């Protein structure tokens, strides 16, 4: 019966095509065009060049076949053409600093607020490993088509391959466990650790060899004991092994002294701002010499304060999510945060401090803002990364507030588009594949109602995300 019905449909379509000479290719309802064309939008291709008005993007499968202005691309016969006139298109965004082992609340960070009696750590981490799709959906819904997990358990490295094969996932790069002077952490499990104690050169070298063999994209150091000559000798030995393995060094170094020590050992990505003092010329020269990428993570520190305020029952956790990108489990966790208001850590004095915290004026450190502007003016390449997963910094939607804070620091919106696309792909070591909208690259892009180059807050006007050639309304993720 279904076959006969389909044959009747084909016959009817053929008859209509013969009767009405519309000059339009007629295809069976069962057939899907090999080409998709997006036509008419103002396009920012991620390279930093001029915008392209009345643009044309021809997509074949998951790949950009042609991109340009009116008349630059030949539209193949039978192509599906979508009119996106009046819209804006950029490459898909890239969050260059996330952590899949963390939830956005304290259940995954008992070092900040110990909730292990309610949320056993083993169960939390197992859930994180087994259910990355909820975050994949949140990222794609937010227009993020690539993420860099710069520190987690070794299973995070496996997400690189599984996400690549998943049509409903962003591209993933992952570093795996972090090397640190700290011995042990409450979010580590006996069977799987986030932090590897660098108590000897051998421990660090073996970690680099193991993670490189697994396919990690980068080896991260979490803090550096820059005042210890013995410790820095271990760091130097590990840095040399990173180079031998053709991997790259990443550093969480939040003081100027630590950051310089990291750069002197060849760090290619600094994943936080220098927070204790203004960066100097020596820092700038070292960063330029090493061609280091700088990730300011402006909002993550105060995100903890917002999460603490919610846990203490002082104020609900504030976030904008008009497209419903945040997953139900996270929403429920945040909505019930005040159940922990009598936690021993939330003392009377601490609660008073939390009440005095202003979510607007205290959101971003003035030193971090000043250093970001100085780094930008020095010409050091900058990426956008949120540190998502930390308490108060949610997977997906946090990228908007991070970019808006960067704009307030003095970075033009047009340059922020490049930082959130091309530079992010550089950090992930995937610029040959995506990050800009160019022929031969994967078709990862977003469609916006308003101009992101006039105000980066217009990234919030996203309507559609295309990942690996498949485009959906963000509400569908």
C-alpha cells in the first residue's frame, strides 16, 4: 500500500511538472538534493576581512563547496536554496575552555562546597562520562560547534573520536588529566584522576607519553610552583617530553610569575588571565616568541559567587536561556540549590560576604580587564573560553556573557568574532577543518537575526546552527 501511494505521488508530481513550465527543477518528494545553498545573508567568514553582503554559500554534504558574494558561486541544478536575506552568518562559535567532568554546580567540585553526602562523587563522574549528549545539545543550541576540554579525566580524550562521528555533537578537542604540584584532589577517584601530582620527572614524562598515545590535544599544567627550582626542573623535563611527543603545553597560570615561567617552557595556550598584576613587556615578548594563545576567562571566578549565593538561598542563580539550551538536569540542580543553605561552609560571615557581592559591578576583575586590553593591543592572539562546568559557569550559554565582558574590556565586536571562531579552531588544532567559512572546510555556521559585528551581544539572536552540514533551528537541540 505504501509503495503504491508513493508511485502515485511520483506520477502526480511528474504530471504537474509537465503542465506548469515553472523552470524549476522538479524532484520526487523522496529525493534529497546533494547541494544546499544559503543565499542573501550578510556574512562574516571568520578571517577578519570585510563582511560579504548578499552572500552565497554552497554546501555539498558536510563541506563548503563555494562561498562568496552575488555572482561568485554557481548554484548547481536541483540544489535546495534557502533565502536568508536580512540575516547574518558567522562560523560556528568555539568555546576554547570547557570541562566535561564538571556540571556547573558544586556536586562536581567538593573542594569548593562538599556535597558528597548528597551527590556521591563516583556517581556524579560516572553520569558525566556516560551522558555528554546533554552538553552537546546545549553547545549546539548556543551556536557552539567546537569545544576544547582543557582538563579532565582520561575518558574525556575519547570524546574527540566519538563526537566527530556524532552528527548531533560539536567537534571536541581534549587534553585529559592535568599535571600539578598539588597532591590529590577531592574530585579525583581512585580509579581515574583529574590531577597528576608531579612529584618526579618520571611521573610527568610517563603522563605525557600516555596521554599523547591516547591522542590528547595538549598537556596541561595546573599551577606552577615557580618559586621552587627543583619543581621547575621537573616542569622543564616534562616540557621537553611534550615537544618530543609533538604535543603542546597548556598552562593554568594565574600570576605573572607563573605565566612567565610557563611561557619560558614553551606554553602555547594560557587558559586564564594573569590576575595578580598588570602584564609587562617581558610577558608580551615571551608570548609573542612562543606564538601563545591567551584565554582570559573573565566571568568564571565570580560565577562561583553566584553559585554560592544560590546555594545559600540569597538569590536564585541568574542566567538567560531564552532558547532553552540548558538541560533539565542542570536546571533542576540550580532551581534546588538553596537546599544546601545550612551547609557548614555557608557560615554567617560567609553569607554576609555573599550578600555584599554585586552580580553586576563585581562580575569581572578590573585587573583581568586591563590585562586583556593590553594583550589585545600587543597583537597577541586571543581565544574565547568560558571554563564551563565550574560552579556558576554553565555549558553552552555562558559564552555570551564571556564575549560581552571581553567587549566591555575594549575589544571590538568584529575582532571578537575572529577570536570566537578562527582562533578557537587554532587552539583546537583544527583550523584546516573549520573555524572560518572557506571552500573545502566543514560547514559549521550560525544564522543570526542581528548584526554581531555592531554589538557582540547580538550573538544571542541566533536562530539556527549548522554542524557538519546539517542545519537546525536552535530550539530543536
